[in-house]
C-alpha cells in the first residue's frame, strides 16, 4: 500500500493532478473560515450548538462547517446540486424537448446543459442566500445575543452578494478538480468538509471518556460499530452482479474474431453517493422556505418535523434515497441501448435471446439488485439518527457522512488506480476479489 502511494508521485501527470486537487481543497477550507462581515460569531455558534442534531446540522455538514461560522462559503454547493437535480428531472422526464435535443448533441450539448445549470445555480443561490440572510436577522439564539447587530438593507444586499459569490466560486472549484484534478470535484468538496470534522469528533469522544461521562466500554462499542458499518458500506459499494456474456465467432476478412466469454458487471449501488446527496438537497428545500417565515406557526412545525430523529423526516429521507437510486439508473443506464450494442458486436447472454429479451432481462436484474442496494443505503443513512435519538448518543454519528466519505474515497482511489495501472504501476487493489463482490442473482 505504501509503495502504491509512492508510485503516485513517480508519474508527472498524476502527481500534478493530485497536487492541484489538494491545493483547491486547501483554498476551499480557507474560504470556509472567513466569516461574512457584521456577524456575531458567538451567537452563531450557540445557535448551531443547540440545533446540531437537526437538519441545520446536516446542512452545516454539507457546507464543511462553513454554515456554523456564517462564512462566505455558508451556502456550500447545495444550490448547484439543486440545479443539477432540476436539470436531471427535466431531461429524464422529457418535459422540455429543447433539453432532449441538447442531450443528443454529444459533447457540445453537454456543455450547453452545464451552462444552463450554472445560470440556474446563480438564481437558486440568490434565493437561498436571501432566505438565509433574512432568517439569521430574525432567528433567536439560546445565548440571547443577536446574530447581526445592525441588519440594514445595505448589509443584507452585501451578504447576499457575498454568499452567492461564494457558491459560484465553490462550483468553479469543483469543476476545476473534475477537469484538471483527480476525482469528482463536487463530491470531494463535500468529502473535505466531512473529513475535517473527524478529528474534533474523536477528540470530543476522548474528552467524554476522560470526564467519565461515557465508559470506556461504551466508547469501544461505538468504535466497533463504526468499523463494522464502514466494512458493510465498502462491501455493498463494491458489490456487483456479473451477468455472463458470450461472443460468437465470426469471420472478418481473413481473420476469425470473437468466441470469447466475459461478463457484464452491474453494481448493486449504481448511484453511489449521488442518491444520498440528492435526497439531502430535496430535504433542505422546506427548511429553506421556512427560513423566510421563522415566527409563523407552520414554519416552526416544518422545522420540528424536519429535525433529525423525527419519524416523518426519517421516512421521507429513506424514500427519497430509494427513489433517487432508481432515478439515477433510469438516467445513467440504458438496458435497451446496451442490448443493441451487444447484438451488433455478436454478444449474447447464455439462455437469453438477443434484442428485447436481453434488454428485459438486464432491466429485471438491475431492478432487483437496485432494490437491495437502495434499502441498505437508506437504512445506513437513517438508522444511526434513530439510534442517537432513542439512546441519546452524546456525539454526532451520521450514516449520511459515512456513506459520502466511503463512496467518494472509493471513487477517487479507483481513478488513481486507473492511472497507475495504465502506466504499468501496481495499484491499490492487488487482489481482484476486493474490486467487486459477485452477487449471484438470477
């Protein structure tokens, strides 16, 4: 493993990509510590300490801890994710023919869709920034201090512009990492914010043991639970259903081609962390609307219902994860097109006729394995919150954080390994058995 990490810096292109990615992440973490002018940091901290287990805590997690400081990056990447969801829904549901045409134009069409997503991000960021700015001027804090001492119109305009600018800069950071760095830029932004909080969480746990507020056995049990759940998440994230594919022999010119056997790998969790991120993004919408009316009864009801541990919140969250797992498959995976390509190249699944029967078989298998993967992801995301709510675990342990960290780490390591293997270096996953677990689902 150590030699594999050392190999990263032996390849100039890969070394440049890794250093560039680390530099962008460092700039992002620096910006997360710069507060919006005119904000009382003590009052903000007391507010988030009182609501750290609610949806505010989740939003703070996605902003990398920037929200609890009301920094220039407080909005995080959520407006961009919301814009991406809206565009995906419009394209997937075929509601706008113009977008369908752009989707079929290849690379140029994709660039135009990305440009539309950026404009939509700007609009959503302005709305959400205004809602956040309006909410913090009216929201009471447990300490009794005002978050903003003098919330004038000039200050509100300046704050909205600052927050929107921060969101657009994070979006640009993410795009630069995806294009010139290593890994998915947007996911790495969220990953960096979550990992940044791990040392403080471990420190809090140690302090609880030292002050005898928690026994050593309880701390060890929590550590063991984290270890076991992490192993399960890695196992499911790398699990595959391998469908055998045979290629018939055919004569091309004077040479015989085909006659080989391979397999079609279908991941149990095709969407990875995307379904979780999309679900959290949708859940943040009601809270964003409620921010405009913090003193109104229905807004308080929404905030209470959307608090971590609430049955309504957990049920909606779990159902959204399952929905987005299937939605991602419908957008990113086309069984009919795959079956046609197999037929053109002389491939077939043993016992299944080429064409529509092959497409139907692949779709049937995909639906069945996705259900298992989606339910598992939903359980991992929801169960820790419920256990913490019932047993009052004295520190934040979220399944959502774990899913995102593991998913992004596996994706990034996979990309690094591809670069290493392509240049004849030894990768991280020396044993092919850990690259994809085989689920024999008929």
